[in-house]
């Protein structure tokens, strides 16, 4: 599936695209997918792809909560 800006994959703040991609690659690496940036995502299982997206969402929610509360720690 092509990565485009329609539907659910649309980046609301285009300036954040690079940071989101970097986060995706870091999380994939933490999950043991060291060559995630160049690998064919179609060969991964739904579970593997879901882990990356799920952990991204979890981390983004944590960052938003810290911003809202005024704290700055990390929880990795």
C-alpha cells in the first residue's frame, strides 16, 4: 500500500512528518526491526506493523500528556 496523505494516514502538521518518521524508525529498531526504513512493509505480519503503530501512538499520547501537565520526563 502506498504511503499517501489521504484517510487515516494524513499528517495534520506537515512540519512534523520528519520527526514522526524518525520516531517510527526508532521504535521499529527497539522492537528488533533494524532495517525497517528500507524493508518492504508488505512482507511484515499485521502484528509486526501493528506493534510499530501502537507504540508510536502510546508514545505520542505520553508526550501530549506531559505537555498538558507541564512535566518533561521520559518513560521509556
